C-alpha cells in the first residue's frame, strides 16, 4: 500500500509538472503571436518605401523594345542571337540570321526608308512565335530564325515581301541571309556574312534576297 501510494504521488507530481510546462509554452507562443501582430500593425501604419524596382524594370524593358515599331531592339537581338547559337550547338540545329532593308521611292530616283511600322507589321504577321524580329539601331530589321536552314530563311523573307506588297505599294525589299553552321560559327561572323549579303542585294534596283557565300 505504501508503495502504491508513493507511485500515485509521483504520478501526480509529474502530471502537475507537465501541465506547468504546457502552460509556459502556451504563454510563450501567445507572446510571439502578439509580437508578430504588433509588427504587422506597424508595417501597415508605415509609409511605403519609394518604389525604385518598378522604374528600373521599366527602364530595362524600354531598352529591349523599339518604340517606333513595337519590335525588339538591337540589344535584345544581340542577346537572342548568342542564345540561339548556343542552343543550336548543343542540339546540332541550324539558325538563320536575316538583315532586311525596305525603301520607297527607288523608281523615281529618291529612295528613302519605308515607314517602319508597316514593315514591322508585315514581319510580325509572317514569322513564327519561335523566331525573333528586331529593329536595329541603323533602321534595318534583323531576324533570328530558330531551327531554320538557308532555304527556309529565303522562303520566310519571300513571304514577308509578299505580305508587304499586299498592303503597300512602291516598296523595294532587300535582304541578306546567313546561316549557322553553313556560313559562320559565331555571332560576329554570321552578322558580318548577313551584312555582306545585304550589301550585294542593294546593288539591284528591285526586290532581292542574297545569301552569304560559304566560308
């Protein structure tokens, strides 16, 4: 009986101790919740900090867009070309680069740049979602055509020419095409090749698509 009484007494002490520990933990948790609630109230009452991130993001977006056409800018073109070439090397796929210049008034001897918005709309209506269309800083248009060999690039430009002819008159389109890996292996070389092909197309007084020569 004495042993049983001792066991009961010990159990009672342990139960009381457990309750005390639980009460202490509940009080600590309540105190933390009160602290969090107080901080939330303080944040709601504070004036918002100047939103510097939004202007910076907007500035970055502006740098990647040509405002006169809505196409991407040359800064974006340079980055996209490097990315497409890197992917093409990994997956052994072709990439085509096209430089386009469109003028009006060539027939009357006073050629001048065509309205960029009209050219941009014809390009956007023709290319695929996977392709990249940009307005270069010199006013020309640049295309990066993913998984596209030489003949595919020529057909893309021809479709752009036909679309443009259907909505505008008196325009002349010149284009230079260069492809990876047929004509060059890096971004600088492929742009140089496309530019040389465009120079050759300019020698014609009519619509003309020229393809770079093999290295």
